[in-house]
C-alpha cells in the first residue's frame, strides 16, 4: 500500500467514525425526546381524565 493510499484510508476512517458518532448522538437525543413525548402524553391524559 502506498503512502497516499494509507492517507486516503485514514481519511475515510476518520469520516466514517465522525458519521458514526453523529448517528449515535442523534439516536440518543431521539430516544430522550420520545421519552419526553410519552411523559407529556400521559400528563395530558391524566389531566383530561381528572377534569
């Protein structure tokens, strides 16, 4: 493998890792938002049931 091929492979690896980290962060935020929406829905249902 030539030096330029090594640099190219390293660049692809860095980009892949950056995208992977981004997807993990977005996924965790999405899970948190889903939990918050579920909590809000349950609050609305409780308040509408109460009166």
